């Protein structure tokens, strides 16, 4: 039976055969002479314990002469490369080099995560940091959370052997010595760069912290003290308590952002980061994201709740209108102009639908009351009957009045919006549309002759029109049309000088099939025409919504 004694390697106790101990001590003395550095020697001992573990010798186990021989064969003999500074190749050691991911603290800006990834994949760290900055903005800050998690999970490469494993190099004596020499030569330059970047990053973080704090408290204070809270809630149709909760969550998110930036500034300026601080940062980020998301959810949920309540209040009022049987003209006022930020009762959308059936109307509204309809000769006048002013506590739904009546020859809209739909499957001979500057008229159907007068927005792009005549009359007219067979445009020869913010009256047409345009009484080819007073755009393109773009 071989004699057993005790030995410590890298502060770990092992049992070892006496003869093996003598061989090991001789080998370590040679290594000590070769290494010439206590750090290298310590790394060598750590590497030896790893090799013993790979050989099946755990802490407290018995080391035999065979295991010592395997260790020497793997690490190599110092005299084999003492005169040659060329690192031994991978084939000169037993087994393949082990590549492991560590955080590289040499030249690291913060936690060494990016530097470690760059070393692990053999990429210049500049590109990795640039990619991280891009991802930081593209992911709305989520990439920083991933960085912190990796910072907590991935261990740092503290020993020379771990640095070699990070780079995928064989852990030999020559490689260790080469690594230590490289570390010493690069440490000073890395420290200078790190100092500059840490100070600059710390200053930026302080500015972000102060800015986030000022903006958060300033916006919240202005919102509460200015008296705009009530108007905002009513305008956004959000429940009051949900709006206040959302405000509190947004304020909390802003304060957490300021705190996060402050902690980052402390880490950068002190150039020291701990796992405890990393855990705190992760908690702040998670709570901040949840807080901001909760605020958005409260706003969306509050608006949906108000919308559901508003929809539940909608009633449809129906009534026959036999007096419309002989009318040819319509005068509509869909908005009285008396509404305020809290009073929407005087606004509605009017739809006139041509029918061969009995004339009638349908009014969809949250309010009690009915439209004011009066007939004088062949003209019908329609306006929303006032139902009283009120501060509307629920989400507002604009009233919609649908009138079913005979085909009209003229429509005059003084205020608001109106839709006119011709009889399905039939072509109407003529229709005159006149409107004011604050109106919007949409015409559907098929027409032989369609005339537009006055200002406002008139959309006939969904209609079939043979001859379209537009008389701008100096008003702010914007007419959009599809394919027409003949186009006649008239506007004043002179007009007032407009400011830079003013828009010129415009007729936008996809195409004119006749190949000519009558412009102020003069027939000419189909071309775009522009004057200080207005413009005609032929061949306008459509956008994603199907509207024409100039």
C-alpha cells in the first residue's frame, strides 16, 4: 500500500501519494521560476485543480502519480518553451481548448458584458458596443435590461486561465505568460479610455436624471394646477379615477427613470458596480416598465369604458317626413357654432339618401330631441334642434341624422358635414353643391352634370361624373374627384395675397377622359395649372386611405 500525505493546491486540500507529491513539488518549483509572477502561479494552480477534476479527482480525493503525469503533459514542461516565446499550439496539449463565456473586465466600460461577448466571438468590441447602442434605442431600453441580467448571470474572467478560456485558447504555461504580458501592456491605455468614457457617461446620466425629474414633476404639476385635468378627461372620454391613476403611474415611471439614471451615474463616476446594485437596477427597470404600461392600460381601459357607456346611451329616433315629397333643394346647418369644450350637443353629421320610398328621417343620438325640418316651396331646411347645454360626463358620440327623400337638384351646406347618396343604379341628370368654408360634403352616385360652388371640402372621388364644373368663387375650395369626362374650373382672376400658412383652392382629379379642360372659359389640353389664386392637379395619386394626394 502506497503512503498517503496531505497537500493544498489553490487552497484546496487533497490526499496525494508520497512519491507523486515529490514529483509535483519539483514541477511546481520549475513553474514558479518560469512564471516569475504570483498571479500566473495562482492561475496555474487553479488550472491544475480543473484538470484534476476532469480526471475524476474531486476535492479531498487521492492524487496518484498518473494524475500528476497527465497534468504535466497537459500544461507542458517549462524548459520546452523557456527559450521560445511562441505560444504552444492547440495540438501540443492534451485535449481541445475549452471556450467559456465570461465578462471581460479588462477595458470594460461597466460590467464587462459587451467586452466579454466581443472576446468570445472574436469581434472588435467597438462594433459590439455600436450594435448595443442601436438595439438600446430600437428596443426602447429593453436591451439594457438584458445587459443587466447577463451582468448578474455571467461570471467575470478574474484569472488568467479564465481569460484564456474566454478567448478559446489552450490554458498552457506559455499562453498564461503571454496573456499576463498583454494585460499589463494594455491596462494603462484601457484605464485612461475607461476614465474618460465613465466621466462622460456619468455627466450624461446626471443630465438625464435631472431632466426626467424636472419634466415629470413639471408636467404633472402643470396638469393638476392649470385646471386642464377636467378638460382632458372629458376630451379624451376617460373615467376620472382611471385618469388620475394613469397620471400617478406615469409620474412613478418618470421618477423611476430619474432614479435609474442617478444609479447609472453613480456607477460610472465611482467606476464600481456590484451585483446588489445590478439587482436594484433590474427591479427599477421592471417596475418602471410595468408602471408605464399600467398607465397606458388605464388610459385605454378608461376610454373604452366611457365609450361603452356612451354607446349604451345612443337612441334611434324615427319619423316620417311626407312634406319632402316635392322638394328639389336642401339647405343644411349641421353645426350651430355654440358648442364649447364641454358642450357638443349642437353638432351632427347629416346624410341624405335618395329613395323612391316614403320620405322619413332617422336620428341616432345620445340626447333627447329631434332635428328642425321646415319646407318652403321646393326647399327643405334642416338644422339640429337645440336640446340644452350640458357638461357631457360620458364619451361623446356625434349625432347622425339620416334623411330618406327624393333626388335633389341643389344642396347648400352652411356649416358642418353632409353626405349625399344618389339613387342606386340610376344616373342623376344634374346636381349643384354649394358650401361654406367650414363644411365638408361627400357625394356618392352617378351624375351627368355635377357643379360645385363656394368653399369647403367636396369629395366626389367615389362618384361617376360625366361633366364636373367647379366655381371657386374666391373661397377656400378643395375638390377631389375620380375619373371625369369633362372638367370646367373657374376662379377669380385676382385674389388677395395669402400668408404662408394659407392653402390655395385646389381641384384634384385623377384623370379627365375628354382630354381637355375648360379653365376660366378657355379650352385647353389636360395639364396641371397653377396660379396664385388656385391650382388644378390632373392625375393625382391616391394614398393608403384612398384619398388623392397632390
